[in-house]
């Protein structure tokens, strides 16, 4: 957010900038979704709704889980919140506090640890290997009697790493030995899995753990609906009930108009997603090739729309002490906004989003290459 604002400020002062910092699809929200939003307003659906979502959206969500994941939920097991971030916060807020621990594999999304800290609980950061994923052995060693949650994000923000069904099964074997630990599965990038990688989620891989798994998803990334602010979660009824009480005393219901638009997104045509994925694949390959040539080692991600590049050699060559200093220099001198890896608990890296046009990506990478070559 800070780097995106810095890019806006630069533009406002008349300077050119290409923003590769924001995790937001550059595609337009599909027309049938916009039409559903307009229809909701015309039909008078502009008042309060149930605190955690209208029945129509909950039914659409249960249908989505059955269709895409082979998971069976009832509407009583569904929470709808104002964004995926709110689903995560609501779940943590009603389950953990001082003395509790939450295991978070890193590199991780910037908000996870701070959400845990806001409850008074302690985030336990586990650094992934060269593939940016943790192992069952690491998980086993990190669990204590105070552990309450394992937070998993696959595909990952910021790395694009995807946990396979086999890898999730190995983690599930560990969790079976520790019934005090629940799983918070952040699947927000489910629709963005590329190449030979296959999406898998813990509730599907380990159905015996479904009663202690909260599966979070949303419409933001898949349907280019970031501003609609609709996230949803599926989990055991006792947890969903507690989250409903909590949201009733905090934010209350998500936007009624956005909820009806989300019904159209989940129930409507899905064929356009394949075309979007193809464009993301081409962009990711172009970006990784250009960055590797510029001296910023990275791999083609299996999912999401981020490249996580190793910038330690460039930092050393140019005398930058931190990746944040390097990111700011790239913004000021190359006119490209990126995000430093230290924000994701992975210093010495840069996250670049390829949710931008191929023309912008080509120009941005050319600017960065010129900067690195100076």
C-alpha cells in the first residue's frame, strides 16, 4: 500500500511511473457482474443484510465449494465478510489471545503477523526453503501446547508458490498428532494456478480435519472485484457462529450491492478465467526472463501474479543496506514501483506484480535492467 501510494504521489507530481506493486488484476470486472450490481440497486437491495451475508450468496458459495473443490458445506458453515482480510481477522479475533501462538510460513503476506499481534497472540514465523514452502518436519518442530492455528496461503502472496496435494498431506499427518491446532487456509488465489501445478486445499486433501479447518476465499482476485470487498470462509459451525457474533458488533454486514454482484460472479460464466490465466502465464514468463537477465534471479511462479526476485547481488553491488532502500531507488531512478521482500519477512527480495499489461511489464523491466547496469 505504501509503495503504491508513493507511485501515486510521483504521478501527481508529473513524473512517469509504472506500478508493479499492487496485487490487483488489471482486467475489467466482467459485464454480467456489473449488471448484477446495478440491478441490485434498481431492485432496492441497498439496506442492511444479515451480518455475515445474504442467503443467496451463502448458497452460491456452497455451490462453488461443491463444484470446484468437492466440499460439502451448509449455509450455517459460511461466513461472508467485507473482504478476505476481514474473514481472517474475524477468525483470529474470536479464537486466540495472549499466550496463544499462530504458525505462519514465510515469506508471508504482510498482514498475517500483525493480525495475530493485534489479538495479543504471538506469530511464529517459519522460513520456507528455496521453494518458499515449509516441510512437515519444520511444522512438527514448531508446534507447542500454545499453538492454535497454522496459516497457509497457496498460491502464495508474495512468491506464487503452490503447495501440492502431497505436500499438504504431509502437513496433515503432523496436524493429526496435534488436535489443538486448527488450519486457516487462505485460498484467495485459487483461480490463478499455472502450468503443471494443481490447486489443492487442506479441507479436500485431509477431510478428517475439516472440522478444524477454515477455508477462506473471495471474489477479488479471480473476478477482478477488489473494490467490491467480499471475502468468504467455510468452517465448523461453532467457529462461524462466533465470527457472526463478532462481525455483528464490529463492521456489520458487507455491502449489500457487492453481495448481489458476488452471487452473479460465483453462479455465472467462468469460461473467461481461462483466457485471463493465459495472459498471466505469458506475462509471468516475460517478467522472469527479463529480471533474470538483469541480475535479479527468480523463477516462473506456479500461481498468483507475483514474481519474487532475489536482489541481494544488486544490493551488494550498489551498496544498499536494505531491500527497502533498493525499492525506493528503483522507484525514484527507474520509475518502477515494487515492494521490498522484508515486508513479507523475506529480506533481500523484491516482489513485482505482473497484473499489468505486457507493454508496461516490458518497459518496467527495461527500466530496471538499465538501473541495475549503471
